[in-house]
C-alpha cells in the first residue's frame, strides 16, 4: 500500500483527500503545516507528497525547496489555488513533479497521482552501482572494483546526496545545506574541494569526470 503524505491545513479538504485516497487503496497520512510536513518527509519514507502551497509555518514552495536541498527525492504534487503560470513554473523549478490547481477534479487528481507514481523510481537500493563503483548505504561503504575505498563521512554524505538526487543539478548552497547543515558557516569553496577529492575515488578519469559533472554557472549534477 503506497504511503502518501497529505499536507493540507483546511480540515474539510484534508478529510476529503484522506477518504478519497483510502478508497483508491492508498495509505494517506496528514500534516497540517509546513514545518511538520518538512520534518516528517525527511524522517519517514513516503511514496508521494500532496503539498498545499498556502500553509502556516512554511509555505509549500519553501517545503519543496528544503526537501530537495536535503536530497529527498519523494515525488511531490503541489496543490495550489494560484493560477499564474509563473508561480506554477516556480514550483516545478523548485523540484515539484506536478501541480493541480484548486478547486480540483478528484478524477484528475487520481490520474495525476497514478502518473507520477508510475514514473517514479521505486527508491534508491541499499547498494547502488555505477560503472565499477558501488555505494553501500547500509554499511556506509564505498567500493571500487570490489575493493573498499577509504572515504570520509563528509564525502560519503556528499556522494549519497548526489546519488539520491541523480540527474538533478544542485547548486553550492543546496549542497551546503544538505551536507553541512542549514545555518552552518562553511566556505562555498569547500564544496568544490570535496568534489575534487570525491572524483578521485569514483571517476575513471578524475580530470575528465563522467559521473559527477560540472554544470557551468549552476552547480553539479550526478549522472551515474
């Protein structure tokens, strides 16, 4: 049964969503503000997040940005009463997978949920492999051609973030927040220095990276 986090502060809408999702065979769980939603989405495994934009505490855009910065790849569908195209684009650029405008047709929402779940990966396995490299999340271990490679805790957190955000470009601020923690003062050049070191451990040719690539003027992307 797919777990869906429903983030909605309007009780009648939240109840309607909960009943409809249960009827469709999902397991919905409710959060009523952005702070609670961000915490639960980071700490618990969900298959999908239905995220209202207008929330107390933190709005849906801020929650979406925070989760993507933290490397959370759970699919997100925004529920918004806003109709301006620019605001829809903002949500998608922050990492949302889709949006539905209120008032929404329940049949349309069901179809959007099914479509997003179909194209969503089943999750990152305990051991993720690319080329000759294996990332063992259960053992916090990096292996190359079957041999254990020494890696620092910060490098492993950095690599884990990229693997779980594969295909997505992350800027330095996003990386700093996710790996070192929001509000921690670290020179942004530390990101570049750690990536240089990480490339030496995972790339066949570190000076011509194949997996951990630079996106000019934007940040870094993992293509493993």
